[in-house]
C-alpha cells in the first residue's frame, strides 16, 4: 500500500470514529427535546383543566365558608339556658352531600364547556345578503363556463368548415388534403385556388397521333416523335374568390413561345346565387427568335354548377385578340372567339373523368372544334391525369381557333398538378 493510500484510509477511519459519537449525541439531544415538548404539552393541558374547574366552583366555595362559620359561632344564651333546640346534623353526612353536589356541578360545567366549543365550531348561519351574493357568483361562473364551451365548439366548427361546406354540392369536390382542381383539361373552371396556396401545373402533348399504327409503338404514343409541346404554369390564391396565374407554352411545329398572365375573379357562388360564375382577363406575350415580339389580350366568362355532389357541368365564352395554332400564319392578326362546354364526373373523391370542347364561332378558326378527355387521379395535394385530345394547344390563344385534326388524329398527353401551402 502506498503512502497516499494509507493517508486516505487513516483519514476515513478517523472520520467514521468521529461521526459515531456525534450521531449518538445528536440522537440523545433530539430525544431530550421531544420529551421536553411532551412535558410542556401535558402541563398546558393540566392548567387548562384546572382553570375550567376553578371557574365552575364558586358556589361550592361559598357553601364551605358558611359551614366553617357555623361551626365556629359561639353558643347563644338560649342554648346555655337549656331550652329545647333541634339537634345538629351529622358532619360526615354533610361532607358527603357537599362532595356529591360538587361532583355534579363539575360534570355540568364540563358539559357546558363542550357545548360551547361545539357551538363555536359550527359555521355561523348565512345572512340573506350573503346567500344572494353567493348565488350571483355561482350563476356568473356557470355563464362563463357555458360561454367557454360555446367558443370551443365554434372554433372546432371553423376548423372543419372546408370539409363540410355545402356537403350536397361539393361532397366529392372539396375534401381535406384533396387539391382544388381549377381546370377540366385545358379550360379553366370558375374554381379559384385556395387563399395562400400555390398550384404548379405541368402539361405535355404529343405531336404525332397515337393512332398512327406501327409508329405509335416506336414513338411511345407520340411522346418520342419530337415537336412535343410542354406547358408550365403557376397560380397563386389571393382570396377565396380571387387568384393570379402565369403560364408558358413551348414552341412545337410553330417557332414561338407564349407567356400568359391573367387574373380570375369568381363573382357568383352557387351556395348563395344558385350557380358559380367567374371572369378571367389577361394578356399573351409571343416570343420568337429573330422576330419582333407580339402581344394580345384575352377574356373568358364561365358559368357552372355542381350537381349531386359528384357532377360538374359548365359553359363559357372565350375571346382573344391575337389567337394562334400550328396552321395560322405569323402575319395573320385576326382575333378569335369560341363557346366552351365542359363536364367533370367525380364518383369518388380520388378519381374523376373529364371532358371539354371549344368551338370557334367568330374570327380565325380551323375546321374541327377542339375537344379533350382525361382520367384524373387525385392524392394528397396532387393530381395526375392521362389526356387524349385533338390539339396540342393548351392556352388561351390556342383553344379558341379550332383544330385541323379529326377523330382519327388524336394525340396523347398528361397533366400533373401539385398544390403547395404558402400560408398555414
């Protein structure tokens, strides 16, 4: 064992030896203090009882004093003359009677003290004013509790409002986690984007028809054949009835890109005015390399209604000051106008079948109205649609000009929509 270890052990042993007597002394001191407290409590109890007994014995003391005085009184002349007098009572019997009376008075005094203590322990009777005050306080507390419960119930109802709003007309169109669909395929409906939400839309349309025989297999339904048109759009919800959007459509067989800016306001709501109605206005910017830029303006008026919670039917009118398609020449400045029709059937909240048509009625137009069909799958804040149409054009300036394609020249495409919450 090293020297340091020996020192540590020695110090530890000394501390243990010192701790034992100190512990014994502390225990004996605590025991003495406890006994002293018990003695003091017993003395106080004895003094209290003695005080009560002394208070209850004033009459006994007077009786005893009178008896002593009678014993010490001198013999009167009548007694000394030998007259007849009543014999004195037995002193022992008198003492026993006095003791019994004293004991009875002690018992009565103790009973009186106990009755007084019980009376002081009982609560004092409440006055009518105090009872009225307590009743008013209880009523106020009850009202506050009921108001708090009503507030919590209203808050819960407000959180669920998006799911339960108009359950008859929107049961399969509005649900928690399901994105709002503001378009059927290419035609925008009266629906606006949720306030504080941003919707990203990606569209693809092939140029070659998937009904072209062997070429459809090698061109992967036309998606590998080239001249593919791709549209990318963003829409931001400003109010429940107002949103803003921009959309870019790439060139294909034509040589220009189109940038589209618009705003849409819904001014009728079927929950209050029987039908939904919206007005969309915007501008198109045409960009082509080695040529001057061009621009045009457009507007679109839509009216639709949801029926049976599963069906949306709508119609509209669209106009553009400088419409385009893949057969219209750059120098052609004629405007175009078209009537619109669309329908969406959503048997369940996660799936829908969609159809739309745009038929040119004024200005520049090709031979066949534009129509499109899609099968849409909806998941949490997202939708994916497989599209069949007779036109590559998906923007405001292209859908009003008809198409040169008939039913045997249908093209394939798809559409992806993703909704993001910018504000909780």
